[in-house]
C-alpha cells in the first residue's frame, strides 16, 4: 500500500491514499454507488471483455494524443467529468482540479453542486470549461445558473438527464453522509481520527454550494443527502422540450449527460445537441443498468458522425481510453479517477492522476502501432466470447 503520492502508480493506489485521509462517510460517498453496486463494478469490468489487436513496425517515436471535443482542442483524450462537493474532499476543491486540468490542457467540468463559484473558476483558468446543469423545480434558480455560466464564459453546458430521482445509495444511508456533514457522536469520532481533514474543513472558508446558496439552503446551511436533494429539488417533469429550450437559451455548445439508449441518442441528434455523454452516473443511480462501455458500440453505429459521443465512467487505465476510442468514442471522461487523487493530495494528486493516464495512453498508443488516436479503428479491438 503506497504511503506517498510519488508511489501511486494507478487509480487504486490513489484510492488507498484517499481512504487514509478522509473520514469514513466522506470516503464512502466517493467510493460508493447504488443498491448492490453491480453497475458500478461493471463500469470498469466491461473493458476486460474486449481485447486490443496491435500493429507493429509503424514508426511511433512521435505521438499526438490530442482530440477536439465540442470545438475545444484538448491535449488529452480524457477529461475531468463534473462532480459535486469537491471541497469536502480537499479544501481547495474545484480550484485544485481546474489548475491540474489546465496544466494538461484538458477539459474541466464544474457541477451545479460545486463548491467554488463559476466566476472564480472562469478567472482562474483559460483552458476549456464545462458547466453541468441540474434542472431544478425553481425556474429562477435555473435562470440564475445559466447566467452565471454565461458570464463566466464557460464553453459548454451539459444537462444531466439521469437524476430524475435519487439513487438508493446504501453506503450513504449506513454512514449517515450528508452535505454539509452533520455533527453527531459517530461523525465526531470520524472527524477526530482524521484531524488534518477536520482542521481544514472547520477552520478554512465556510463550506457551501456556491451556485445554489443564494436560492436554496439545502446543501449549504441545511444538511441533506445527495439522493434526497435529487428527489426533492430537481424537476421530475423535465422533458425533451425542456432540454431543447435550455439549449436555445444557452446558445453555445450543448451536451446531454446520462444518455444510455440508441433511441435517446437519436433524439439528442434531432434536438440539435452537440454531444452526448454515455453515462450511468458512476453506477450511483439505477443499479443493474448497462455499463457505458457496453453501450458504446451500438450508439456509435447509430449516431456516430451526427453527434460527438463521449464515454463517461469506469476509466481506470489508459488502455480503457484506447478501447473506447477504437470503438468510435470522441473522447472519454471520468470522476472517481481524479476524485481519489484530489482527496489524497489536492492539486498535486490530480496532476499525478492525469500524468499517470497520460503516460499510459502514450505507451499504449506506441504498443498499438498508432501515432494519432484517429488511427485506432474497430478492427483493432475484438470482443471476447463470454
């Protein structure tokens, strides 16, 4: 088990460091998923059912791993998917992830449940930025968040469509996790045994949901679980018409996150979305759902060329990215792969996570016999007979 960041060779190593640093309920919020967590595990295990078929003697001294995502030129084919509550995991929160993403010239996604204001992130980095939008019952809040993202000059608006109600996150129920954390005898013990985390959380700037605090108390001043927030605050009547109106109001690049079926992918094309993120919310919503990678091939065959297709979730290795690109993904994204790193060591941790993936992708491309990601083709991957 690694004891220093320099010893962390992969996502599992960073996960071990995060577990040692965080109070139990907060670690398990990152690490957990819905029900029996079958879909969560499948998100990564799905890659094992596919084998890469390399070419040789290709002259691979110079590698170009850049991609274009919704008009943004990225230096990596994987980016930091929007995730909530980041200042719970490290006191720098989104600031640390933003700086690390900028260093690797990749896209950074900020959640509606983010803990640093969009205006600050807009001033902090000049590289591409995505704002992830939760469609609330409160239409004034929706309008305010849209204006914040426009004023901060975010490049992309991404509407999450798979949180129409909260998933059954049983680890959170067992640990009593809420945002902000409630002070109970059990939680006080957890904070006491992780004094470094506790001092940073309680003595630095007040924890709050920066985009929401002026409209709702839940999550900033009123403790609530994320599942309960989704179930009570978000609009369960959200429709395709609402998504289309949001796209028109935004007026810039627009993406739908949480598309899993071919039928919905086609509707995304019809409504004029620029991209879809094939995602099951990290297995946190509908347990028993297919993994994004399992759905990638048929969605690409149905709408590839008409819309950009981003594979979100389950990424642990550079070869996972190469497999997705070989099946036609525009790019990949992930959350836990950098959240563990953020919790382990802040900005330095996220940089380590992205550096590891950069090295793995570069090495994998050379071993596959390609110098550009566009050279990865379906004939270079085979599904094992299971």
